[in-house]
C-alpha cells in the first residue's frame, strides 16, 4: 500500500461546521473581552474565516469535506473537530486569539478583522501540526 493510500481521512460535515460557528463566535467574544478588558460579544464574518484559510496555507489532504463547499464552513468544521477531539482546548484556542487581539491599539474594525484572520490562521496551522504528529504524518 502506498503512502498516499494510507492518508488519514477526517470526515468534516455540516454538523461540525454549525458547532464550529458557535464555537468561533464564543472564542472571539471571550478573547476580545480578555484582550480589551471590556465585556463584549460578536460574530466572526465568513470573509475573515476564508481569509484565515488562505493565510494558513495548509494542506487539507487529511480531511474529507465533500459536502462543505464554503471555505468558512471548512474552517468552522476543522476547529470544531479539533476541540471535540482534544487536539486543542478552549483555553488554547482562546489564548491564540487573545495574543492577536491584544495588538489592536485603537478601535478599527478593519484591523480587528485582519488580526482575527491571522489569529484563526495560526489556530489552523497549530491544529494541522498536532494532527500530523498524532497520526505520524509529516
């Protein structure tokens, strides 16, 4: 059997994307609250998640995601999968975003979106690295 045929196929689906949507919005709200010391809530736009996937520049070969056509859904499903399978804890996910959002020096929605995209890209890279180590892939 060739190395390609041994590839891990993690199934991502709409259910994971829905859970990921809620998880991502919670993480954003919690991280922004901690970064700014002001309680807040919010939603992460799909464009930010699509940009995060682009910034992460990761290989998605280990995932099966046929029913997920939208890049934002794919990001949401990956993050939900990682959390459910204890690849990253909520605290670790939150800390990644807090580190980026602390760079927000003034109230700029565009800068906030850019920092969020970079934070979620960092999250995705960490998830892929940990999954690769767990499953013996490089």
